[in-house]
């Protein structure tokens, strides 16, 4: 698929597998650490990138999947971006911008629609990447807090992440 040169540059920098660790926090929960693998897949026949994010938390029995989200991310030549995601129990649409900043890129998104979870009032995501490093922050407002608060932040590196073993494989020691 032919893309505007600026869009092709950002897509080329973002496409791939990113892995690392993050921190989860929120006024209504106990803070936690997690391991993450996120993949942005470019397709020749579609203008959007396929987005898949999976996270795992450690437990005394081994790692367990804590979050799984899939979606489509589309950047337009006018500097705008759209993200559509689905996760267990919720779908979300976000709109925002992308721009070149110093030696990397920044995608800033604000939620403009939710389905399936009446607790969430609003959310934002800021994704920064370049030089094989990606960081992000996700802020959220819920009916319990009524204020936008940091919920997730992570630092990921580009690279081929090994396929995670299933929870049952971890528990069985495979």
C-alpha cells in the first residue's frame, strides 16, 4: 500500500515487536509491576497497523496473563491518529495526533468512545518511540475517582520477544 512519506517513516519506526516492563497504579488499587509484549504489524493491503498488547503479572504460582488488548492504529498525513481497541469487557476509540520530536516520535491520544464498561469516564495515552525504545503512559478517569490519574507506564525495547509460555506451562515447570 502506498503511504504518504511522513506516515511511512513513522510506521517503519513503530512496526515490530516491543517488550519490557511496566508499572500499574491507580488511587483505587495496589500498585503492581508487569511484563509486556506489544506488537505493531504493518500490512501491505491496509492503511492501519494491527496492534496487540499482552501483559503478565507474577504470582506465587508463576506468571499469569493480566491484560490482552488488540486493535488498529491509523496515522494520517495531516498529523492525526486514530486507535480502536478491544479488550475483555471493553472497547475503546481514541483520536489524537502524531509528530516528530527530536530523534523520535510522539503519538498523543484521547478517548472519544467506550463500550462495555460504564466505570471508565475518560482515558489518554501518550506513546513515545525512537532508537529502538518505546515508552508510554496511560491516564484514566473512573466513576470512583472523578479525576484523570496515571494508571500505566512502561518502557519497552524493540526486539524479537520469545513467545510467552502459557500459564499452565509455567505452573508445570516446562
